[in-house]
């Protein structure tokens, strides 16, 4: 910036003849000030410039706790997640309790699910924590597959389990949830608590509202999940809170191999939603190994005697 060459213009005055200090923070003559994308008038226009605020700030770092700064953090989590997972390939998100005890039946169930998914050519995505998440990651490693963990900042620190090969830590649940859905072709849900239920019902809503298409949701463990399905049927459906067809969004089985078979079929539709003959790494067809016929949308009866609902034709 150069100084004025007008001999009548002194350093203490602007060209209008008024002291510069009187006009520094005042809005322009038309009463409008632009502050980035904002257009401000009247009292709102009496603000300092963004550059001035940035360069003159010498106080404590409280700015990192403001909403605009949080927006940048949120953006960075999406950028990091998208960048890390962009080349992941076909994957399935597996949910389950962090409290599952190693060596327990539910833990071994998670290991088997993770291993069979890996053998079917699918990466395994979990929350990266202990319990059933660790079990699925362990199974993925044993099956020579890709083991992914999406951790979350919690008041009780869990840390990433040792079986995660590709781990990403998040501050915000909603950024983490986006990764679970965006980079998965389906969900397998093991017995779990509030976090597991949160992921389950969010997935059901996304399919119901057609935010995602051809997205299989398979619950493993009929003894554990049947009471929930019955409650949905006997309370929510009976009172008109949900439609009968909403039960078709989920399938409940006991056999890990069948769970993986169902999700592999759904994953194939997810990769080729327009139809045709999508390739499948597992070589599955329209019938289970027990000969139970399923419809083109994945319906039929569970060979273990559990509840199996048809997949939503719209999703």
C-alpha cells in the first residue's frame, strides 16, 4: 500500500477529510459491509475485518473452541476418512458389543463372521474397539482380508484393537457413521448394546428412506434378536408406528456362513443396482446350501429356524 500523493491529504486523514480513526470500523456509506460470504447491514455491519481480527489477535487460543473452527475439524475428518478408504474395495461393516468377552460364544461368532467375510473377498469394517469389534477384525486378519477400524473419542478410552490393519480415529460420531455406510455394501450386526442398536436403526432408516439402495442388514443370533423383532411387530407395527414392510429391512440368522452369504448377495446388488449378473466372490446362488429357496430380494426361511425377512424391494 502506498501513501497518498495528494498534498492536501495528511496521514491522519482519509480523502474525505475525516480522521481515519473515525471511519476504520464504520460501515460503508451505503450501510452494507461484506464479511466473507456474509452481507451485513446497520448494527451488524459494525464489525472488524476478518484479516484484522486474525492478525491482531494476541490472546489465548479460545478460537479453537468456536463453531467455525469445529467446522474445519469436521471437514478434516471427512477428508481423512474419504482419503483413507477411497480404494478400500468391497466391504461390510460389522457391529457388536465392546463388552463381549474374548473366548465367549459371541466373541467366537464375531471371529467366524470376520473370517468368512474376508474369505469371500470383502474387507471388514468395525468400530475398532474391543469385544465383538476385535473379534471381527481378528477374523478378517485370519482370513487374509483387509481389517479396518473406525475409532471414536470417548470419555472412557478404548483404543484401537491389535487386529486393526487400517485404523482411523474420529472426534465426531456423525463423521464416523458416514464412513460405516459410505464404504460398506451391507451390515452384519452381532449382539450388542446401545451403540449397536444405534447403528442398526440408523441403517434401517437409511434403507427405508432410500438413502442407500440394495443394502442388506443381517442380524446374527436369533435368541438375542428375536425379542426385538417381536417388539417391533407387536408394538410398533400394531400401533401403526411403522409399516409391516419395515420388518423386511432386516434378516435374522444364526449361522455365520449364511449371514455372510446373504450379505455377499446383497453386496453384489449394491455394486450393480441396475440388475444383470453381478459377479460374486463366494459363488452363491438363489438357494442356501440346505436347499431353502429365497426370493430374488433375499427372502426365505432361516435354516436354523430363526426369523428371516425379505429385503426391501425398494432398497
